[in-house]
């Protein structure tokens, strides 16, 4: 039986707030696209860990690292987020 962790992300833009849920593999896919399309630093995404990947402490640590990762991306693209990032954060559902 394979288990995986889902990370819950609170997004707020202006008066809008919503939640998106992603697995680490979704972050990895996003990162690969941003590295190739937008020349993002390859080392920005926290590394994938195999051993103890579902331990509570690792999940909490990775949650914080992924939060910093997303905040860093949003600072890097202050005016218009790349389409792949906007889609990842579900901007299209909430921001007109």
C-alpha cells in the first residue's frame, strides 16, 4: 500500500481567500516547468526525501519549506504570475 502526503495551501489575494491541495509531485512538476520556461533556480524547491517521508516532523518541515518556495515564486513574479503557477494556485477560479 502506497501512501502520500497532501499539502494544503491557503491562498489570499485581496479580499479573496481559498485553499488548494497538492502532493509533493505536483510541486515537482510545477518546478520543472518553471525551471525550463522561466529559468527559476533549480535548487529552490526543497528536495524529495524517501526515508521517513510521512513522519510528522518531516511533513511539517516540508510544509514550511513549500510555503517559503511559493512565497519566493510570488515575490519573483510580483505583477503577473506565470500561467503554470497561476493554474497551480487556482487563480483562474477566484481572480477576474
